[in-house]
C-alpha cells in the first residue's frame, strides 16, 4: 500500500480503547487525509430550501449568547461552546461511531495507537444503546479486575452513562496511572449490577504471542492490530516456520481491531492475493482489499477462536477465512463492527471521525450489526473463567489432533 497518500480510515466501530481508550479502530494507511479540504459553504437559501421554511442564522448566536449570559455557572468558555457546537453537528447524525475530536482528544488518540498509554485497558462501544465493553485488553487492569466482553457500563464514578457520548465516557475512564476509576457493571444473567474499582496503569500491549503445543500445533494469539503488530507478526512467522508446524490455532478472541492494512496483510499469509474484504459507501462504490504476502501458512490446518470481543479487523479475517473454508471458527458469535470511519484532520488540530462505508466478507456478507457466527459454538461460562478453564481452546486442540492422526 502507498504510504504517501494521506487519509485515515477506521474500522471502528468504535470502539474506543480506554486505557486511555483509543477510538477503536482500523486505519487504511493508504487513505489518510491530512491536507486541508475545501467544502462549499452553505448559504441561507440552500438551508431554507432543505428546511422547507425560512431560516434565521441569528438563532445560533442567540443561543450562544444565552449560554454566555444566562447559565448559572459562569464564566462559560467560548472554546467549549465552539467545540460543543461542532460536536453537536456530528452527534445529529445519530451514529455512535461518528464523533468530533477536540485537538487534545485527537492528539491522545494518535499517541494511544502507538501501543503504549495509561488507563485501564478496555475498548468500549455503543451497543443496543448501552455503553458496552467490547474487549478487555490482555494483561491489563481491566482484564485482571474481571471485566468481560459484553459487560454493560451503567455508571462511571457513580455518574450514569445513559445518553453519554463515547468521548465523554473516555474522558471519565482514562486517567493517570495509580488513580482509581469505579465502574458499575451489569452482566448478562446477573440479577443486579456490581461495582469494579480499577486502578489505572501504564499499558504496553504485546499484540502477537505464540507457543508450540503438543503434536506440533502452533497457538498464535493476536490481541489487536496497532503500529507494531505487523512487524511483530513478521518476526513471529519466521520463528514459527523454523518449527515445521502441522497446524495453527489463531486466537482472535477479544481482538477489537486496529489498522486495516495490518489485518489484511496478516490474512494474506494464508490467503495470498485473494480478496480479503471490500467496502461499499452511500453511492454503492466498492473498494476491494487484498494482501500481498506469500501464503506460507496456506497448507496448514487452521482453527480460529472467536468471541463477542472479536471485532472490526479481527472479524474481517474471521469472515474471509470462513468464506474460503480456510479455517474452522470455534467459539461464540463476534461483535458485529463492520463500519468504516474516516478520520478527517482539521486545521486547528481537531478532527472528525465519520462513518463512510460498510465492510463485507468476500462472499458479500455484511459484518455490521450481524457479526460472524462460528462453525462450532463453544461457550465460556463463569465457572470456566473463575477456574481458568478454556473449553474453546480445548475444542480446537481436540479437533486438530483428530485430523492430524
């Protein structure tokens, strides 16, 4: 992919990584726009035509002045009002994955995608109108505290999350290491919510880990697709091939996504230059995504582990492998984050992340709100978590052992 063209596209779903929380997602680095964009200015005549009634732009300034003069807690910041107005424009789209990022939030977002940040280590999103944990990141305070994919966050430090934006939730959950945040959590099958007091920490994510299991079966886990993932995967691939493996278990559970190009290129180690995914925008314009690596793992029997925390780029890989019958999917239905967000930088350092298209599997299955169903469903129970059991991994090992013997 040409890294010189500038325009960032995300998968997200949005998800937002908290630990700082990063807005969940996936960049197609070949499409990153950092240049200024000239948009035609709307005239009152155009707006009035769309409104089907006369429009007085002075209403905006009257509202502004009311906030400046009538609100009880003064003074009111002009900067806050200005960015609040811009946030309101994007919020009017009623899309949880489209948001306005202030210069400060946009800068933190860029920093966190490097793979190191401070917080508790979860990705959150809006699902069924509730603030929901998409995935706790591995070996982070969130995971150690017991948070799980699908947990609904009802309150943050005793403040209700009803109608709370993702950006506001991120601001409340993130913070300096050593400080504590209290999350009120509702989990499926629980009769009442529980409180989790979690101490924030510096988060450094090792996104690619692996080990050799019995019968030369490789267990390979990818926890997300950040700046370092692809290069780490290249190093890991060389180490794996030296071991002459007979099969691979690719663990994408609780992988919330990340950079699109990284996910596509990694998939091509199995699928070569085959179509990995394609997108379709509001004009039905289709764009295809193919990897460029030699399919050095294509001859190996492969199982992919998935769950409700498998989202975005991880779902794209799972869906492509399933369409081509390149792997058996074991676990639980994935999250269903299949929309593209384009990050458009603005001159003052702020940015707009706006949904521009949807992702599809090679066979045309829409991922957004649908998710990917596993070929073999295996659930993880509370007892499994509490006793450190992994029936999904056990099932994968059992299946591959039978096929290899």
